[in-house]
C-alpha cells in the first residue's frame, strides 16, 4: 500500500476519454486522473490519490488505514481547510 489521500469515486467525468473521475475526499469533490490504474474504478469504489492521480485502488478498510497513517504523521481529519490555514512560502513555518 502506498501513502496517499483516500477518496471515494462519485462518477466518471465525461469528455476525457475515461481518464477522469469525480472523487469525494473528506466531503470535497475533486477531479482525479485515474489513467494510472489497470482497471477504472466505479462509483462507490475507493482510490488512493497522490498529486491528482489515483495511484492505487483500495477498499473502505484500506481508506481508513490510509487516513490513520496520515493522522499519525500529524494531518488531522477535517472536511475542509481554508486556504489561509496553509503556511506561506518563506514564512516562519518554512524550512
């Protein structure tokens, strides 16, 4: 299993050659490229997302494991994060 953000497929996005799916990630829906997967996931299936690409298909238990792993790394579960919550480049939180 890779470390990625889990999301649940809502539907395929028309007009992109079956390469894009609308995926629900903690309550926010985003377009995700599913072209790297061997088999296109259907609505209700779970995927792990990295940099806008679905890199692995998983199930609900795998999605929960991925979320738990992200929490251990300090990323809390939340339904939305305001843009102002992200540290600015070169700010005091930057290396």
